[in-house]
C-alpha cells in the first residue's frame, strides 16, 4: 500500500466520522425542538453528546489505534470523576452552615 493510498483512505475515514458527528449535531437540534419533558430531553441530549464525544475521541485523537493511550484516558477520566465526587459531601455543610459556627 503506497503512502498516497494510505493517506486517501485515512481522509475518507475522517470525513465519514466528521459527517457522523455533523449528523449527531443535527439530531441534537431535532431533540431540542421536540415538545418533551425536560428530564427526557436532558437524557436524550446527554446520550447523543456522549456518542459524539466518543467518536471525536476515538478517531480524531487516534485512541482507536493506540490501546495504551485509550486505557490511560479512560482511567484518568474515571479518576477525575471520582475525585470530583469527593467534595460533594462538604458542599451541604457549606450551604447549611457549620453547626458549630454560631
């Protein structure tokens, strides 16, 4: 396989992924203009956004080709999400006030 053929097939794949992301963005507009409950809209938009972000990560950041980098991003993301949850218990104390502060 020559370099030109390899480059052409890579461009086709990127273009197909880009068109899929564009179609998902259009789907978000369709969902936004539906007359549905806010919680249903939130769930639908979140699902479409996660699929859109997954496509962008896998193909434009080349995570589909590099398994080691993929696992690093997955583990790092889970770690960050878990670390963000650490502060939620303290937020209730801040909003209600410290009981010993009076």
